[in-house]
C-alpha cells in the first residue's frame, strides 16, 4: 500500500463512503479509515446474536435514500454491483389498544380504505396530503441534494411555486399542529404522528411541519424499502467500488489527531501510532464534538468553535435486537398478518410527552412509543430457514437525571417493558420463541460508535438551530472546515441524519469543485458511457 493518497477519509459511515465513491470515480485515490472492526458506521449488518442471524445494527429502511440522485439515476452504477431493493406490499402496521388497527399498504387505495374505517374525512385528508407533497417534493429534494450555496435555498424555490406561500407556512409549523388540524380521529392522528417521528424529531418542535407530509409520502411511495441481504449491503458495495478504483479501506484505525502543517490539514494520526497523508484533502465524518479536539484550539475559527460548543445531541434511541423462532404476528385484515414494520403509539399526546421526558431526563416505559421491525419477513436470507430477526426501537433520553451511566442499571428493565408492550399486540412472541438478544441503551450506542455522540444516531438534534445553513455551524455549512484542506460530511452536515446519502453526495460536489472538477459533468460522462454501451451496433 502506498504511503500517500489523494484523499484520506476519516470514518467509514455511509456518507463518507458515498463521497469517497464519487471522488474515486473522478480519479482520486482514496484511503478510508475506521476505528471499528466493520466498515459502514450506522449502516452495517452484523451477526449480533447468533450465527446466521444478520442484524442491522442501526439503520434498516433505505426509504429517504431512494430520492437521492445517486440512487434515482444510478449515478455510481451501484446496480452493477448487485444492489437490489425489496418493497413489501404491507408497509407498516399500527395496532391500537382497542383491538383495531391501521395498515399502510404500498397501494395507496388500500391505505386510504384503512383510514376510512375510522373517518372518511381522514381518508380524504391522507390522499390530499400525499398529492400536495408530491407537487412540491422536487423543490425540497433539490435543496437537500445540493450543497448549501450551490443553488437557491428552499424558501426561495417555494416562493416561485404557485402553492409556495402555503408551504412556507406549513414547513414553519409543527408536525403536531398540521396532523391535529387535518385529521379528526385519534387512530389516524396516532399513525401520522408516529410516521412524523421517524427522523427522531419531536413532532411538537417548530419547523417540523414538512415531516407531517414527507415521511409518510416516502413510505407510501417506496414502501418499507430494504436492501436484499441487509442494510450493510449498501456500504459493502460502496467499499468494493472504492477499492475497484484503486482505493483502500482499513478497519481498527481510530483517528485521534489531524496532521496540520503550515496551517493546512495534510493527514491524520491513528490511535495505534500509524499516520496517513493526503495529497489533496482530508474528509472527515468524525462527530464535530470530537473533531475540534483533534487539532489545536487556535486553528479553529471562533464562530465555528462556539457553535460546536453549543451543539445539542437531541432525542436518542434505545434498541433491542432479537433472534427468534417465529415472526411478529398481528391481527389484521383477513386474519393474522406478518408485517415488516409495526408502529406503536397508544394515543396522540403520548408522542408529545416524549419531549417532556427528554427535558426532565426520565426513562418513561408507560405505553412506550416503539418501532418494531423484522427485515427477515421481507428478506428471509437474513436468518436461518424459518427463523427471524426483530429489532425494537424506542426513544429514551441519554442524559438521565441520575447521569448517563445509570443506563447500565436500568436498561434491562426498560427492555423488558418494551418487549411486553410489543407482546400486547404480537402475543406469540413468548420467551421460548426468543433465542438470543442484545440490548443497547443510548449510552451503549455511543460506546459502540463514537459518532453516536450522546446516543444520537442522527449526529444531533435536527431542529431549527441545527438545520440547513446552520449545520454544523453558521458560515460553515459548505463542508469546508476552518482548517484548509479539511472537509466534513456525515450527519452533522446538511441535510442531516437518516440514511439519505445527501451529506456524502453534497460533500463530494464541493470537493470536486475545489479540485477544478464538476460532479454533474462526472455524472453526465457516466450516463453517456452507459448510453453508448446499450446503443445498437
């Protein structure tokens, strides 16, 4: 392996791999370093419980990713590497305490019928909201999948749209206000609120209005979309692409210091004493709360440093992984059903109480708000024949009033309460059906992956103070860091967390521009080559 590379990438999350893949396609030799024994960050699939049971350690659904031009137009040629997605007909199932349920189907007409069971007004509202968002969605996508400053901000784009003024107000409101005002039945409200929570952003926060539309639209359009073979197949393929273009990816290489010479970042040092230099730039996906400790204080701009000092972690997750001998089974239309995802929200205001629980640092297991997901229902290859994986995800505060370390004392109690709540709706999951388990509190999530700072798998709160041009800091949202030669990607940058690939593609666009190249031209060249390859002789 050569001592020098064009680009040294610190951290192997999916966004840094996306960026490195574009850079590799453009002819730059990339070295990717990660401190964990597996590449992929929060987009990995591992045998966490028993041999043969492949669990998605963190992210499972790749719904938001589908609207990234990288996927939509296959800009990197990932389909050539065998990337294949599964789109189940049953998207998500929401059971309620009164014995009723609302099932979202990939077929919108079937979903509308589910709302109509509770309210014809709500059924019409659902169809209308899906259509309204579809009409403006390209404007939001254009803003998300373009670096800050490279095009018009979303508000300017909306101002030019016939319904733009409505959307200026809608996006500034809270998701709770929009759902409350558009739906009359609590069953409908529960389903919509639960959907709006899927980026781990409290629905009562201002500037969450778009989430009342966008997340349910994505799942209605793409279903509970998962890669065949597990979430980590995406990052495995990205690593192969980088290696096929002369790059190298190394595990167990925890970056702990930036090498800065003559005021410019020229490489990194790892905890094992090794160092690696970059001919052109260093790209980081290290959490910004850790990144600022990797170079002397005086090298960081004061406004950047001050913004990082006030960075908020935001809501955090509590995760349980199970290997089981049976799938989740629920009462549904026509008899028992086995959906890939289950939404559990007992009543609308329970979603609002989560924000209060986070503020007071209390673990609340009273009718917990949960997502239970079983990828093996859609893709049986992820477990031994007839067996399944189940992941239960709840939202609990990292900062307990007793301190984060208190999670080690109570996590099994919280896990038992969450499992019991799932069993209210899927009673077949008795103890004898559970073969093994792994429980991860917010503190454990941080221990497993340092990028999960304070337990946040999304890099930090996605609120008005940490979004768009303010992410990660005002004046520093273009992926260029205060130290020349250093760039930042990942969930601490625009457009934020979730499996979207947006920060990775955007960072690549900025870096290519600084190198005198153009991402759009790179993509066009690939499209031309693909067209020539398929043209008749």
